[in-house]
């Protein structure tokens, strides 16, 4: 069994929620299941593979809250690494590499960013040459935080400059925005969907929308949600897989016969992540997904089709034995000739282990670049927990759902940090040519019990601050 050993800084105790997110990614970019232990202030990350890799560790920033950041690529060795030093080295290296790429592409770098990078490099040099562990950790910590400030500043610059270029070049595909209505109550309440180009609804809701002459372009689906606890209660009660499968396929055939003209995109399957669960094994997910796509193609619908994938960084593999990278699933479906027009990238942000831990902007760019290699346009499906309705409250957004232990909110950000984080990340997503649209996955906080407080409207019927952040994107 391979081991990475890291010396923890003095008085730096990892909380359980943080240590649960630690994992190592090999040279192939795939996370591996790890056993985490701490002995005599030494963090030991064990896995059943002997090769170099990056170790991802949560780090608490005063300005950004908890972010998952990696070390550089390290070989295994008996002597423990200094954790903060390796996190500083890995973070600064990623920034310098991304800066070089964007600068070669013509992005004009602000002098303040260059100055901060130079300062961070000096701090890292002092950390490397320091003989005292405490001094080394102090310089490393300063280097990490200076570098992260530069990462966010660079991401904002990129989002602003490239989005302006995209807006001024009409030959590029326009960016669109959609929200999600999960039940009829959302319509009956007269929810404000102004500023959104599309609305996503489940197939069961489509008839209700038609009856109410809902004047909006519609994303229909998903026909099948393969994520954990994503199946309806009626499907779960069908104990036999073939009965369940036949019911899903029959319902899809009947539904496709009566699609209204307002449907602009069919969301065929959602939540694929390379892992099975107790109601739907991984082979069963693939079987139904393949057959659903065939049914849609046979229906001769001239409507684009989307399949979406959960855990786009493949972080789910870090806590399970076996499974496939979601990107491999997408590649496999495309090689089989499946008629897929869009790839959806689902990010349930801040929910761990039921979603994706908060990451810095460069990790988002890396993830999108990897997914865009398949050559299909991308759609981001996003949600995160927030409380504020604009009244200035800074409620901590650490959430636990007692009766669903597989889902809990990982991060300790307050609302202000969450909103500022989105204000950096979202324009950067708009700036990527491969990203054609963004769907906010929840309208009401109560729409999905697995992801509490992730709606645009809270339980009191108040619109939250995140709504205005989204509406400002197309501008």
C-alpha cells in the first residue's frame, strides 16, 4: 500500500468534515480511495497504489472559506512532506501555468497580479530555505493566501475580458440561462422567471405548464435521474429492475408523442457519475440510458438531447472502491453512437460527500477544459446553499441533513463569501466558448431535500441574493 506522509503545522487540527474530503489523484487524473489517519502530527494518506500523485486537502481562507486545494505532483517517500509548503508550491505552480496560457492567448495581465505573483514566489523561496518548521509554515501560509488572492483576481479579469469578447463576436454561440421548476406549486406561486431564457421542468409537469399557457422555452427532463435517491418513490417501490426499466421506457415513449412546440431541449438522463446505488446499479444505469437515447432517436424528434454527469471532477471515486470517471462514461456513450447534443456538468456545490467541495477558479477551468475535449457543447447545472435575501445577514451555510447521512454541506462559508465566490466563478464560465448555458438546479429551497437551502427562493417566499447574481450574467 502506498503512503503519502505530511507534517501538519502546529495547532492546525483537521475537522472530521475536512479530513473526509482528502484524497489523492494519480498521474491519470483519476482520484483513488484513500485511508486518512493522523499520528503524532503526521497526516498519512494511504491507498492501494504506488505512484506519484497530487493530494487534495481543504484549506480555510479568511476571505473565501474552505477551498479544496492540491499539492504539486509528489513521489512517495518515507520522510514526511511539510503540508503547507507543498500546498503553497502546488497552488503557485498552477497559477503560473494558467497565467502563461492566458497571456499567450492575448489576455492583458494587470500589474497588481504580476506583483502579487512575484511576492508569493519570494515567500515560497523563504519557506523552502527556512530551517525552523514554524517559520517555514508561516511563510508557506502567506504564500498560499497571496497566491489565492491572485487566482481570484486573475479569474475576474479573465471573466470580464473574455465575456466582452464573446458578446462582441456574434458568430460565437450565445450564452443562455435557465432555472428549474420542480413542482406545480412553483407555477401556482407565480414565480418570477424574468431574465431566464429557459425553464427546466420534469416530464410530469409539462402538461400542467401547457394548461397554463406557459410562455417560455422549455427544457424537458430529466427522464431519468440516476443519482443517489434520485428515483421517485413509485419507481423505488418497483423492486424488480426489468419492471422499473419497462415503466421508464414506456413512459418516455408516451411522453415523446405529445411534446409541445415549446420544448427546446430534452434532458434525457441526469446524475450519471460512474457509481451505482442500492436502487440502480451502474450497469443498470447504462442500460436504461442507452435505451432511452434510442427511444428519443426513434421518435424522430428534431430537438437537441442532453445527458448530464454528476461529480465532474470524479471526486466520488475517492470514497469508493471501483467505478468509472464520468468523462469515460460520456466518451463510451458517444463511441456507441448515442445521439447526444449537449453534455451537462452537474455541480452540487458545497455538499459533501453528496456533491462537490468548493474549489478555486483554476480548478474549474481545468475541469471544463477536460470535458470540452469530447467536442460537444457543455451546459453547467449548478446549485449551492445560500440564506441571504439581501438584508445583509451573513448566516453560516454549514448544513447537515440528519436523516440523510450521505448528504451534508461541507463548507463553512457565509452568504457573503458564497455570493462573492459565484460572482467570480459564473462570469468565468460564461467566458468559456465550450459552455453554452447554465441551469440553476432548484427554484425553491424545499424542492429537493437532498440539497437544503439551494433554491433561489426561501421557505418564506423571499427571493434570495443569488437570484440577482444569476440574472446579471447575460449582461
